[in-house]
């Protein structure tokens, strides 16, 4: 083999912000912080703050390879740590404050973090778990001197007198940079370590026009949490393309988002469906319009078709994405192609609204039968979705074995179809598929259809034990504020839209439990209603 004769410069995360500080120096990062006025720093100033934060971390005694944990919302300071930590060769563990205490403690101990950096309103959580944290030596509140709780160190005070440049070390691009845990709805949370190489490649790919399609004219407001798979890579895809950022902190309610959209000219946002249900409800109640907002990426759970339709009516394009912590997380993004456009505007929109997305370069995909045979991409047959690529997990943190098969394929745990245009559609998570009398019922399809019934805010479907059919679906309905939709209404709505044997055996009107990452918590539903059909 003839070796290539090109430079062997490692891919480093710090080079992303260093580039933006020069090529897009005046673009702004606008941020809310807990109980503080909005802050504004451009990329040039941010890069200096990143250097100061790096000096601060070094002064706390951490060394390359050490882990630090953050317990923080979507803010500029959290964003700065996304560069300062990896820039030094540290691994940033983004702890999820919505996890139950025992899982939070587990992840920070498992990470072995030496420093914990947290927002002001995390003080109560921290003080509840402090004596169970085994490795944390330093705690830093991500706030200014005035607001730092008594007896603690504060970020702004610690970085204030530090130099604004840093001699960033060169190291192997396969060095770990982020440690993200899956939410552990089954068993203990599992840690995924992203490398500099995987983060940079993922960030480059995420910005492509066949994916999120970023340009320096975009004003991006991430509403997916920075602690959830690094907010789907936006903190990296953004600066690579020079976007302006608007960080909402923990204020994801409709009124707060609308104020930022109007005040900052937000063009692009993203998040799990729950956020957008709240936002659309807010617009409906106030008669407001989404103003400058042009595009919203939605993923984490299936996008109800009606949500996409409503956004479309308001002039906002919805792009569904699918991914998981183990895929950094972008796997597919729903973007149009000429072949789809040739089928007409309505058909194209329908494809895009009802599929999770189209394959993107960098992630190989296949679907396989229960026997492991590759299935055709005909949009009909569904099978276990397997993925492979430079930003897909190979082994969980501290595990002894690889999480892939011998050819490097990772089983996502999802069941899906792939069609001839390369569009992938999730029919269910393997563990959520309902097996009724030997036939399969897709809980996701049933939820999506029910979500279209007027008055329904969230519909959740789970399979529970049935003495005759093995499993049958039950449905939970959460109503919109003030709506009086009844069981009869839901059944009448479903009747013309689903096969009779898909009709849920019971419908309960109650709050739908959500996981720490904003997904319907089917485990809780199954436990809560485990015996609802015992005497059926
Ligand atoms: P966790 O499992 O920790 O809640 P992840 O974000 O890693 O968090 O979850 C990934 C899973 O979320 C996927 O395997 C898939 O089941 C589901 N998911 C993500 N995006 C979508 C989507 N657009 N439609 C349906 N399911 C999705």
C-alpha cells in the first residue's frame, strides 16, 4: 500500500472554537443564566473565556485524562466548558439533573469526576447527594461572584484573573472528550465516551446541507439539553459554520422561547417533541406567530404528524431526526431530494413528516431479520436497525467487551424500515413492540395517530399482559388544558384509522410519565397498569 503524503494533524475540538474566533469573530453567543441578566459574548471573547476556564481547571489540579462533571443547563458557561475541558485533554461528563438521585450519584462516581461544575439552582440537588460522591474534590458554581452561594467557589471569580490565551496541547485525536450516559430506563446508566475525532467528524457532518444545513446567517437556539448527547452536536456544528447562538438556560416554556425568538431573531431551533407541544400550545393561546423562526429539528421520540403539519401551516419547516447517545447522536435527518420532489410537493412533505430521516454520509445502516439476515430496503419490511460508523459507539465506558458484533455493527434496539430513497422509519423500540396473539402492534404508530385526535396533548401506548392474547395495548391520554375529549371521542377517532385489533383494550386519562430525556416512560406505565387486563 502506498502511504498518503498529507499532514497528520489530529482532529481537535479546540480548533473549532479557535477557528470561529477568527473567521466569525463578531458573531454572538447570547445566553440566559440562572437569575442573571442576558449575557452577550462574541466568538473572539468566548475563545478568551475558554482559555481562562482552562487555566482555572488546571489551577484546580486536574490533568489530561481526568474527568470533570457538569450539572448545568443551556448556557454560555456550560458551552465554554465544552471547549476548555476537551482542549486540555480532559473528559467532560455532562450529568443529567433530571435523573433520579441514585442514578446521578452512580454516573458521577462511575465517571470518577474530580471537579463538579454546577448551576446555581442545582445547589439543593448537590447538597442532597454530596456525601455520596466518592471522587469529587472541587465544586464550582457557574455564576458570578455576587451570586455564588456562601462557602463555595464561583466560575466568574475563578476565571477573572486568568490569562486569556492558552497553549493548547496536541494529542491523539482518539482521546476521550465527552462522557454521556444513556438514561438507564433499563438497568444502570451506560457511559459513552466521545472522542475528539468522533465529535469533529460528527460536527462537520451535522452542518451539511443534507443534514442540518447550517450557514453563518442562522441564529440557533438549542432547546435540546447540552447534557443530552451534547445537544445533538449543535455546540460544534454551530461554530464550524459561524452561527449566532441563543442559549435559553432552563427556560423552555412557550413564553420564554417566544421572547428569545422575537428578541434575537432566532431562525433555527431543536428539541424533543414535548418542548414543541408546549410552544405550539402557547402560540395557539396567544395567537402569536413564530416570527423569524424558519426551521425546527425534532427528535428523541417520534414527531407526531400533526405537529409537523401545524408548523408547516405557520411557515416553519420541521426536520425530524433520529439518533441515540450511542450515535453521538445524529443518525438520520429528514431532508428532501430531487427524486422525492419529483413525486410532488404533498407526497414529499408526507414522506418527510412521517419518516425519522434519510441516511447521511458517515453512518452505515442495515435492517436485519430475527435470524440476522439483511432485509430489503423496500419501506415495507421492518427489522432490527444496525448502524456502523466513525461516530458510533464501539464499547461502553469501563465495559470489558465491545458493544458491536464482529463486523462492527451496533444493534440500536430499534425496529425500522428503510425505503428506496434511503428514508428510515422507526416502527418501535424492540422492547416496546406489542406482541398480540402472534401479530405485532407498533406502539409508536398508535401513539402518533391518537395524538392527532382533537384535544389530545400526549398519547402513550404500552403492551401489558393479557391472559388470552399474551399482550394487548393500553393507552394513556393527557388532554390539552381545557379540552374535554372523552374515551368515546378517542375510540371514534381511532376506529377509522387503525385495524380493529390495534384498538387499545383500555384507555386511561392521566398524566403521561416522562423519562429524564423527555421520552414516554413505558416502564412506569407497564408497572402502573401491569394487572389492568388480568381478568379480561
Ligand atoms: P435514552 O435511551 O437514554 O433515553 P437516547 O437519546 O440515547 O436516550 O435514546 C435513543 C432512542 O430514542 C432511540 O434508540 C429511539 O428509540 C428513540 N428515538 C430517537 N429519535 C427518535 C425519533 N425521531 N423517532 C422515534 N424514536 C426516536
